[in-house]
C-alpha cells in the first residue's frame, strides 16, 4: 500500500518545557489548528486532550508519553508527549530517543528555568535539533529579547529569531514574520484560526529591519556561497533563508526562535510552519544504531523491519497498547513478528494511529511512523520488534535502577490478588518501577525513582484499579561493593551418610568502576572443575550478590574470577558447586573492605533572595554539596547534590524555613560511597533486624 505521506513529509516531534510553561496549551492549539480536534479544551476546565489520566489533570503535569498524529500543510506531524517534571527524567529520555526534532518551550516571563536547562541538555545528549517557542507573550513582564539572550547565554545555543512580537503584555497583538517581512494578526473571534498578513506598521519598521538583518546575517554565516551573495547584494531570498536555516537547524548550529501566546491564540501556526521548514524528517536523521547483528538500518520501506517499543500503556478498553517507532521496513496488521530482545514470537493485532479525538485503524505502518499496537503480549519497554529471518537488536533505552522502596499492603485482605495484578501491570508500563517481596516481613515492596513517583503509583492503584492500599516508610535502596581486591579458597564439603557433597573453588574478587556492573570470568584450566559445574559456581555467586554479606543489600560493580578448584567423582554436583560459589563469595567479599553505596540526588531549590542563606544551609546540613547558585527571574536558584536518605521530609522543612515561598525539585543522579561512620550505623541496624545472614 502506498504511503499516505512521503517520508520527507513526516515529522516526529516533542515539546519540551519546564512545568507550567504552557506545553499542554500549546499542544492543544497545535491539534486544534491542524484541524484534528474540534474544540479547544482549556487546561483549567480539565478537558485537556493530551493529558489522559485524571491525576495528571489535577496535578497539571504530564507523565505519559502518548503520541498524537495530525496533519499540517500536507505533512504528517506526530507529537510525542514529553513530561515537564524532572522526577520523570526517564520519561523525557525515552521520548527523546524516538523523536527527530523538538520544540523547546519557554515562558516569556520565566525564561530559561533550571528544569528547562536540564531537559535542554538531555536533548543535546541525543542530538535532537530544536526550535524555540517563547510563549505567554501576553503576560505582565514578558520579555522576548531577554529570553532570546538567556537561550544564547545560559544554554549556549545560537538562537536566531525568525519572528518578533508586535507589542507585549496586554498589548501583544501579533508577530512580524522576518522571512516574509509581513505583520501577522490573529482574529480573536475564531480563536486565532483566522489570521491575516499585512504590511509592517510604520512604527515597527525599524525594529523589523534590524532583526531581519540579524536573521539574514546569521544565515549567511552558515554557508560560504550565501555569504558572498549577501556581501554583494545585502539580502537573501525567502527560499535561500529556509534552505540554509533548515540545514543549520538539523545540524544543530542554529535554533530558530518563534513567539506567541498559546492561550490568547497567537503565533502557533507560524511555529507549525517552522516545524515543517526546519525540523528533520525521519530520512534526514542518522541511521539507527543497532546493538548486535545487521549493522545500521536506514529508514526505508524496502528494508527489513526494525521497530522499538518505547511506551506501554494499559488501556481500559483495548488492553495493552504498545507504542512503537518503526525505524526501517513496514509493519502489517496481523503480521507475525519477532521480539529480538526477549527472543519471543509475537503477533501484531490491531495497528493504530492515535489522533487527538479518534483512533485510526491502519493496515500498515511505514518506516518513520510512530504507531500503537494491540496484541504484543510479551513485549516490554525498550524491546526491539523485527523479522525472525533477519533479526536485529536496536540499542536499548537505558533505565536506571530504582532508588527508593516502600512496603505496600491493601486496605482489605481480599484485595491482595487485585493489588498484585495491578502492580505487575504498572511495572510492565514503567521500567523504573519494580515490584518485589520481602520474605522476612511477608510484605510486598515497591520501588521507584522518588517519593513522588511512588505516590503517583499508589494514586493510580486507587483510581484505575480500584485498590486502596497503605504504604510504609520510604527506604533508600543502598548497594554494597568492595574497595580492594580479595581472593581465597572455599571448600563446601558435607559427609552425612549416603552420598556426600563436594565443591571447591578458588575465587578472586575485584572492584570495577562505578556503573560497570557484574562480570564473571572463568579461568579454570585442565578440567580441574568440570565445565558443567562452572555455571553452577556463577549461579551461586549471583545468588549471594542479591543480598550481600555486608548489610544485606544487592552487590554491584564487581568482577569475579574463578581461578581454580577441585572436584570429587561421586560427591560433586550442581548443588555442591552452587553452595561453594555462594559461601565462597560471601567469605571473600568481607576481606575486600566492603562499603555501602547510596543514591545521590541532584536538587534544585528556587527561593526569594532573603531565604538564600537558610536554603543553602539546609542543603549543607543534609550532607549536601552546593554546586551552583544563580538567578532566575526575580529569584535565586541553589543547585546541589544531596544523598536521598537525607531528603525525606524536605518539602515540609523547606516550607517552614521559607514561609512556603521556595520550591524544589530533585532527581536521581548517581550512587556514591556512604561515609564510614554512617555506613557502620546502617550495618548495625540491619544486623539487629536480622537482614544480614
Ligand atoms: P504545562 O504545565 O507546561 O503543560 O502548562 P499548561 O499548558 O498547563 O499551562 C500552565 C498555565 O499557563 C495554565 O494556567 C495556562 O492556562 C497558562 N498559559 C498557557 N499558555 C499561556 C499563554 O500564552 N499566556 C498566558 N497568560 N497563560 C498561558
């Protein structure tokens, strides 16, 4: 079947913004003007289109990463939802992974806020080309040129306005299009759907010419031939500007800047034009990286299928919906596919393109498309879908391990099963959320990336699954490792009537660099341990690592070498060598100067200047390090690193300290060594609780 849109006319984009910059409002206007949603749902009346889930609307934050398709000027635009809240940084990363370009949204008053800075840097990591949209030009204090300067100075971007505002605050009336050199005014009656172009008003001419000159100069700088022409003739044509702007944006040498007021229905259509003009189609992005086999894949329908599952949503009516991006080849409804990550065969049931107000059943999805699949029962976020006869694994999305845990019990015992089922469905959707069980306390333990993350899960349990539950105190997910290499020999020997047990191993344990994980190396030669028992030793080691000998926490970042050993013809068995591996590991681990590791959070507090002192010391008192202090709007921003264990109850503390006038956000950064004296206290407590055995 022919493609409905040539691949050059496809745009997969995200809108990235600090919370409250107006992402929901801009997304809705985009869908409204592109004709797919027929009424504007204001955020405050809760009819938002992108925000599916009730508590998102209540909290006004967007957590899911739904993809909504629409059409603009003969192009297919798919909007991939990126969350604005830094607690969901993983959600941001995963959406950045599948989009080709982004609109960075700024508030004309707030400008570059700490969280928008964070998201900006994340997008640079994934080499995402960007446009900027400076929203809320109608608000008191709006400062278009000030924000452009901030984007240049604070984000280091070559920000080039392609439009400038006409008026500001309550007098914000429209924009000047610097490429066409026309004024654009929007009609309030039709909610901005109608607009007209006219000559630039006399009193705005000088300003327009100045910024037009800036635009043309910036374009000319990008291309030697154009520079020559510009020097000779002093100007460039519309076509020349767009061609060079497109290339420079895709190469991330320029960020074109737009402005408007989504709420007052001004400026959004020009932004959509900008998306078409300047952001890349899937065929203009670098070939997708493959982890193993198959080399690179290019976005062509003639290639073999490669698709990445990037989001799973439990839908009330359709069951499990898997959002995929097709990188190469085609995907048919009903087709048998292969999940190369899990090694399982899967069948595509229905294939859907999601629009703002309807779902479109597709017979086929083409390369470059982002669609939802019903029927992939055994596929998780980050898995690759491909053809069995030409398998390939795409680079997986990296998800950090959860850093905080709480116990959870249903209010009514009868709900036990319902709770467990709901938790597992939620864990399917969210790779940074895990469900476990503590056999000692008989409790279900849920783990995630922060208190807010787990709070939202508990909230969803109640709303979506009708299970009310109580949670325990949050606990930090510590890890343990060794600091020096240690070696030794361990014999597991038991002689108790009948057949005995015999396994003997010589192990060497070495610390690895943080984040390198676990490696098992077999160095046994000459059959001194029969090869069939080598995996048994590894299994024993892995079991020992699940609850380490130091404080009962998981062991990380260690290299285990099996150097030697011996066996007995009759008494050696899988079990005996597992035991030798397990107990040997535990004994030798303790000789390696073990230490505890704790999650450290990057914390940003925004406060009025008068509370700067108390806020800074509140971070230092929590074993924190201040990394930077800055200014944002009229406020001060204090950024630092603080161990998660010290951050419990910080919202209340900050409220008390600053009469409720400061706010903060945090997200997991990395693991660090727990200072010895504190580690010893934790170990003592764990031993007293019988958590170390
Ligand atoms: P999000 O958190 O980034 O999704 O932001 P929302 O779209 O929910 O907007 C946050 C608040 O700003 C809401 O009250 C909106 O009505 C308001 N808002 C959005 N765009 C504009 C705008 O252009 N001008 C003004 N004055 N308010 C806006």
